[in-house]
């Protein structure tokens, strides 16, 4: 599992942004997105009458994948109810960039297995909406603490929730770059596919993988993969795209 790099005990406190990849057991978002080719974006989570009510966007390449995800959520033993929501309740969520097909959902479930409180109670403040895909949650959080304290708090969450937490990125305001800002403009699906292509060596020379192999790994067609990569590359190369 990834972690924050070691620092001296006297490391000073400062605001730090962390990008985290998270798995933990008994979580409906992880189990359902692992079962189907669709993802979720969590916009808001509120506890009402001892139950959690979450507003999420489901996104996928095809309508059938959204339907399959909704079915998985409805049939999960970890949820009480899922409701499809019409976009007119809040047309400003900006979810049109999430994927080729999106749908807003309200999901009601018990809070016992949620990892939110474990993070929030330790000073990790979400800086972006939480993304869930392929059985993992992706959090971007801000925390004001020394690096050693951050490491200790992450270890506490790991123990409390039996969680796997990988630190994929860490930066202070001084390290903010134009590249990271531009990458944030990618849709969820574009970012997932572009990052996978980058990790697999698609952009290396010579290439370490092919478009066909990436498409097979993602269980999508090669033309669909190339279209996602083309759009992602255009946005990364041209900030005005």
C-alpha cells in the first residue's frame, strides 16, 4: 500500500492536498461498480434519521450499463433504496462531462460501513467530488498537519475500516501546476482511460501496449477507446478545447 514519504518528527504543519485510491469492505459503491462497466460520482452525503442519503451521478458509455448499475445498487444488501432523479432538480451539477451517458441517483443506506466519518473526523476535508469506478473510491482531500501526522491518521483509518489506501499524489499550494488544472477538465471516463493508457506504457516509445489490448482490458471496443483518448489528448494539448 502506498503511503506518505517519511519526514522528521519536527515536520511543520501545512495545508496539503492528497489524492487517494481507497478500497474497504462492505461498501455498496465499490461492490456495484466492480460488478458492471459504470462508475459513480458522489456529490453530497447527508445523515438523516440514522440513515445516509447520497446524491450521486452514475456514468457509463451506454444506457444499458447505467441500467445494470442501478439494478446492482437496488439488489445490494448494503442499500435500502435507490431512486432515479430527474436533472431538473439541479441542472448545474455539471455531470454532462462525466461520461457519454449519465443519470442522477439518490441512494439510501446505513452509515455503519461508510468510510466518510473515518476521514472527516481526522481532518481530511474533501476538495473534489468523490469518484468511484472499478471497485475503488478516488478521493482528493485537504489536510493541515505534518507529514508524519498525516501518515499516522491514514494508518488509523486503515486499521479502523480494514481499508487499503494508496496515496497517488500529494502537493501543497506552491506545487499547483497548469498541467494538473488542465487534467481536471477531463471527463471521468476520459481521465480513467487516459491514466490507464499512460500507466500501461501506451505513450512510451516504443509502445508497451496497444489500443487493442487496452480496449480488451476495459471491455470496450477499440474505436470507443481511441475516441476517448482523442478527446482527452485534445483537452490536454489545447487548454481552449
